[in-house]
C-alpha cells in the first residue's frame, strides 16, 4: 500500500515536471547532439527546423554540448536514452573513447554521426564533411596564397577532436611538395579571449606569412587580431567556417578564403535520414556508411551572395 | 609598496628577463602592448575579486557573470536597439545587483561565500546559455558598433583602452582600499569580524559593499571582454576566469583567510599570469603545457613567500618569554594612587 | 633534596638569544604535596614549565625524577615520567565530544586493521573522571556545547586520565566560577591525598593560599624566595613577587557618589527571557558585578552594548531612555564594552595599535571618507602616553603586546571617544599584578570623571577590592546589591548561589 502511494506520487510529480516530453512521447523523438555551442549549430538548427516542418509527426530537438567535453556528451546521451529517444545524430567529441557508449546508444536507438565521426562505433552512417578533404581544399587555398612558399601557424580549440586532426592531416598532405611549412599549432581550449591572445602573441613573435583558423571561432579571432595589429594584407589568412566576422574579413580582403561546410545540410539530412531509417527505409545508406556533404570555398567573388543566404538562415531561428 | 609586492615585482622581472633573453621579441612594443591589453582585461575584475577575498570571502561567480552579462549586452545592442550608454549602464548595474544579492546571502542569510558564489557560477552560466539557447552571440553582420568597440578595446596613443581603464580602476580602488575608511573596515573585518562589529562597524554593509564592487567591476570587465572577442559563446565565455582572478589575488599577497592584500599586488599578480601565458606562445612551448606552467609558477611564488613566515613564527614564539624575563614589564609596579 | 622528592630541578638555566630567561633555578616537589608557583608574567614560570614538559631544553642544570636524573627532557619522556599539564590556554577541540578530547591520541581502539574507535569504552572510562571533578556534563557531550569553565574541566580530566604523578596546573581557574574553583581546590586536595604532586601556578593568591603546602616565587628568572605552609600569607606572597608591599586595591572615589548615571529598569535579555533585572549606577562609583559563570552577567553586558536584543524593559542614560539595537547604536550613545574575550572581540590582533585605537572612531579621523593618518597616529600617541601602554611604537601589531597592554589598547579605543558608560567584562583576566593596578586606577579615574563604570568580574579579590558597590547576579536576575561595609567573600558567594547575604536587606 505504502509503495503504491509512493509510486503514484512519483508518477504524478514526474508527469507534472515533464509534462511536455510526456506528450511528445507519443511522437517519436529525434535529437541532434552538438559538440560545442556555436553559430555553426544555429545554422544546423535551421536545417533541423526545416526537417521538423516536413515531418510534424516527429519531435526534433537540438542539444548543445556547452562545455564541449566528452563527459557532458555522455551524460546527454544517457539522458536521451532514458527519455526513450528514437534517433540521434551526434557530433562526436572524443570518438576513440566513446565507442562503448555509442554502441550502447546504437543498440537502443538509431545512431548517426554528423560533423565529427566515430568510425569504430556501430553508428549507422556519418553525415558530414570529409574533414581531410576540407583540409586538402584549404591546402590548395594556402598554396594559392603563398605561391613562393612560406611559414604558417594554425589555431584551434583543442586537438582532441578528430575533425581538427583530420583538417590538419589534409593540410599537411596538400602542402607536400610545396615550400610551405607549418610552424606550430596553438590551442586555446575554447576560450575566445585566449584564442585571440594566441594570435596576437604569434604576430608579436613574427616570422609568419599565413595564419590558419581551424575552428569556426578561430578565424574571426585571427581577423580581429590581424586588424588590430594593422597587418591586414601583410599577412595572409585562410580560415574554416562561416562566422559573420570571417565573411566580413573575406569581403574586405583580410582573409583570402574560407572553407565552409554546410551545417544546414547536416541538420536537415540528419533528421530526414533518421526519419527514413526509422520508417524502415535503409536504401540511402552507402556501402562505406559515409554520406559526404562537400565543403565550399568562399572567397571575395562569392562572399556577398553567401553572406545573404547566411543572414536569411540565422534570422529564421 | 609592501615587501610582498616588491617580491612579486622581482619575480615578474625575472620571468620577463629570462623570456626576453630567450626571445627578444618578448620586449617588442607590439607584444608589450598586447600584454598590457590583456592585463587590463583581467586586472579589472581581479581587483574586485580581491576585495571580496580581503573580507575573508571568495567570489567564484565572475566568469559566469561575464557570460550572462555578455549575452545580455550584445542582445541589448544588436537585437533590441538599446542606446549604447543605456546598455553599458544596464550591464554594470546588472553586475552590481548580482554582487549585491550574493553579498546579502553571505551576510544576512549567513551562507558561506564559497557556496553562494559557486551557486552563482552555476546559475549565471545556465541562465546565459538558456538566454541564447546556447547560441554564440556576436555583433554579426552589423557595423554599427565599431566605434563603441574602439572605445572598449581600442587604443589611444598606442595604449590599449582596457589598460588605461585598469590604471583608473586600480588608482580608485587603491585609494579606496588603502586610504579610505571603507578600506580600513574591509581589512578589520577580514582579520576579525567580531572585533569590528564590537567597534561599531556595520560589518554586513561593508561585506555587501565588497561583493557589490566585485560584481560591478565584473560588469565593467564584461564590456571590455565582449569587444575583445567580438562574440560571446555563453558556455565558454569567461570559463575559469574566476580562477585567474583568485590566482592573481593570491599571487598578489591576498590571504584566502582574509585581511591581507593590496591593489598593486593584485595588478602585479595579474601581470605575472598574463606574462606566463604570453611566454608559452612566444617561446613556442606547446599550448598544452600552458596551465602546467602557470600552476608551477604560482606554486613557486607562494612557496617562496613561505619559509620566511615559517621560520619567523617559531622563533617569535620561543623568544617572547626570554625577552620578558630580561626586561620585566615596566607596568608591573604598583599603582601610584591608593 | 629530600629522599621522598618526586621531582626536583637543580640549577636550571636557560637563555634565548643571549637573554637570560632562567638563572640557576632549583626547586622540588614531594609526592602528595602541592607546590604553589607564583611570579609575575615574564618572571620565567612559562619557560620553567616548558622545560619540564620537554618543549625546550635547558642550557644547564638537571631534572631528577624519582632519583633518576634527566639532562634534558623530551615531550615523550616527560609524559612517560608521569608529568601532565593543564594549560592556561584551552587546548580542547570543540568538534569532538568530551571523551574523545580526554583520550585524544590514546583512543580506545578495537583490534583489526581499521583500528576502529570504541566510543562506548571511552565514555565508560571518562565518566568516573568527570564525576571525580564534579562535572555536570557527561562524556558524550559535544565540547562545542560547553562553557569555557566546563571545557577547563575537560582539560583537567585529561590530565587525570593519564594517571599523572605530577600535574602542573597553569592558571587553571582563570575561567572558572567561584563554585567551580572551590570544587577544583577540593579535587587538588584529593589528588594530594592520593599521593600526586601538584605544581599550582596562579595569579590568584587566595587560591594559592588555600591549596599550597609550599610556595616558590620566581622573579626575573630567579627564585625570589619560598614560603612554608604557615608563612603563606597574601602580603608575603606579594612582597616576594614584586619585591615590596602592594597597597590596598581600593581607591575611594574623589567625591561621594552622586545622582544616577544609568538606570536599568526591568530589562529582559534573550538569555533569560523569563527574568527581568533592575539596578542603578550612580555617578562616581564603580559597580562590581559578581555572580557565577552563566548567571547572566555577560548576557547583560551584551544586551547593554546592543549585541543581543533587549526583549523588554528600559535603559535610561542620564535620565533619557536609550535603545541599542547594534553595537554601533550603543557606541553612538557613549556606551562602550571592554569585552571578556579580548582577542576575539576587543582587538584586531593583526592590525596596528593606532588602527585598533581609531577603529571605532574612524569618521573622526577621516575627511571625505579618506583617512587622515596624521590625526590617527596623533590620537594613538596621546592614548599611548596617557594610558602608559608599553610598546615600541603605535605602528606595531596589537598581537605583539602583553595581555595588560592589549587591554589598555582596548581601553584607548574607547577613551579616545566620549564615554558615558563603560562595561568592563573580566577586565584583568590573564593580566599580571602590576598592570592590573593600572587598569584599576584607570577605572577609578573614569568614575571620578563622571563616566559610568560597571565591572563584571569573577575574581573575588578584584570584586571586593575595587568596587564601591557590588551587584550579585543569580540565574538572570540581581540577587542583591552590597555596599562596602557589607563586602565579604561569604556575602558575595551567598548571593551568587541565591541565598540572602548576612547583615543586609536583599534587593528584590
């Protein structure tokens, strides 16, 4: 009797507290789990929202991993499983050490990876950029910017994540045979101010011809530091991603080019393919389990048009 | 300047000197001014946290205050079209209010400062992330704030504005702490709150004042930090900065037991921390060693201060009875009147 | 030394950095006797005790215990030899219970690798010790709940628990009430009867007189002389301590007491919400406040000073009703407190003398809230001179001064302002005889200047020797007020335990 009352109480309380998810439980729920908080994922969210509009019978959400740690991501996954999620698309922070956790998730729900892959896990498919290809693309831009060779330094949040490693790998491979050398890669642990200070210190130290921003916030911090130092045009910049400041830098010529991914497609395709999979359609999965969404090079001639489309997308949130 | 401050200055000069020998570019104007800028950014709020530490408290919340006030600030300017003077006022007032609330909880509800500000750290960070649904806030595609950005993070005569602001804040706070009645009360409370109360000091009001200063300076620092990075990621903006502030204050001679510290010490402590971060980059030490270098130097700095103290205390204790014997207390004669 | 001498010191000398703390000190104590050790602060008593405890090593001389000479003692060998200490400063830990304190470091433990503490066994061992001391609390009581006096008993119980053969008591009664002191003296008598030797160090000469079989007096690091049982007299001891006679403590007021300065009318304090108390303080008199610890004297002082609330009733100062909701408000009205806990509430030890003196009157030394250090220092120098504070300067930290001089700094803080009523709570605790006299002179001068002076004290000599009238408290109310002709230890004691005094009418 006592237990019954307890159970009823617990039930009532949880219903009151989690009333909304309880209703959504009738719909199948899908989640996009990010690796960090960034505008990049705001754009992806726009893609998720588009998919949501097309599939109102699913409940879609974006979960932002604010601390950018594998531990936080693991907790988010456990919480999602506990709430009975049907499908997850995740950007893996620490893929090497998350295999077990991801396999656990994959045994209960449809698991995709996006943006950052975990190839050793039982994820069904990876939707995203081939970061190595993006690195190769960047290397091409670097060669164009430094036809006679030179020295570059790269800036990144952490080198833990595979997307960072693969981009660097692509750049190194693409620069083989050229006179361009990578002097150093500086990390900032996600602290924007530290990211900018790293660039300033590099400029003060001198001897560089080109700076590479590997993460989406690194490039704007490079832009800001280079401008503050009055070195626009004196030092080349090649970046990744499409932060507003990055695009501004491309427009005013401080940044030669930036390699952009298509996060809108990550979000949109993650959700629509999850829907397909849950509805029993597996035909979209290629043999290698990789759906590559190509990266684009944004430079002075196409930056205006790209800025417009970004503005539209971000305004829609 | 106290002996401790000179010691810290010496440490700063030694570290700077060694770095300069290894790479002379450390002393280039560009590098020094870049560092001055960062010292300004970090020094402003470190002084505020130092005030709280002097009362015997601690403020763990400033890093999260930056995130919360930072996203609010950008939102007010970019999305809500609030005139900039009002937006700045709102942010500083926000810091003052948050600091005041923490002060009230510490004094009136008698909660421990560590607990109150730890909860602040969690709450403000969460509020900031919720406020923006975890999105990074930036000035985006608008150019309207370039000159405000210049005001908050630009340079005049080559001197970064945050550094100028730090000098102003340091002078004002230095006078407040070392010359004013309020400052005297802060030290008295930090050393013996009961005795201060028994001397008629409104101890609660003074302690709240310290938290208000910390919050207010955090508000001021928010504006400079926002224009330094131009965008605010609510989950990472200002992460760990409270620890930089505490480290700077401790290096600068503040005791976590309260009642000790100086503004000049805190500024020098901040400078040392920034020099350490800079030398990691200038000397090409792997970024991953950044924190390890910082921790080691703080530890050495604090240790260097220790043996003197440790040696002084026992000798003082054992000497006292001896002294008393050799020179009997002159007050031990009988009273003259009877 | 006699054959039955349990412990003897011969020719002990000790210097610190060339300063001679002890010179050729010899003394002995026989089993079953009490040796009274007297001397002013700084006379060398503490150094002697540290040598006995093995904390410091003598430069010369020997210690003989049971006929076995020890060139130098260590802390461990002192304990092994059966020497135990009851310290002046409380060394109990208030986060543990009584039994845990008594057996600290010697806990009863169960076998096995975890060495679990057997609390019940320790309680059982501690209980008879506490009973022997007449303690009104059990071994399982948390020390944090005990009064200072009770904590002292725990210390004594700790010494008893090691079956010590020589117990050294350093000012053991400085925090005890009259009743507890009586009980302690009884305990000492019991210990003596059971063959334990006691070295009893105290400034309270009547206690020494009451318990000692022999008295040795130290002065300037030397043995100034000794007294046999039948020679132990107050004046003889004082003569030995200071080298001449101390004149009577009492100084009559300049003029006979005038009108009422302060009237406490049916005041109820939070410590005794169902009791009210009334008394008047007349111009020019020193009103002593006697009573047992916990009788409400300190609560009254705290209420008058605005620390604790006054629940009902009225306090009139020079005919006008005053309210004190905080110390700040009390200070604004000229009501000052010289607190019992000098180091905790009276002084900021790590601040300069001048800063301590100006702390309560900061605004007078400030312009536009900026401190005028010249004015601050000038005031401090003035006070230093007029109170004869012995210090190398007003810039030294209060912590470096002796107890008497620290108390003068607390006084200087108030005297630099405009006092109307000063409450002294145990003003001379831990202060040596000479400095005591100076404090009394100051109190008298204040009273003569028309300042109301209330002196709370547990020191019977002080209460009877200094006051013009004595109000005795018992369980939260004034049980009687004595005029000088009726002063006697007996009368104070009777009122303190709630009985009427002799030869006078009690005040309701």
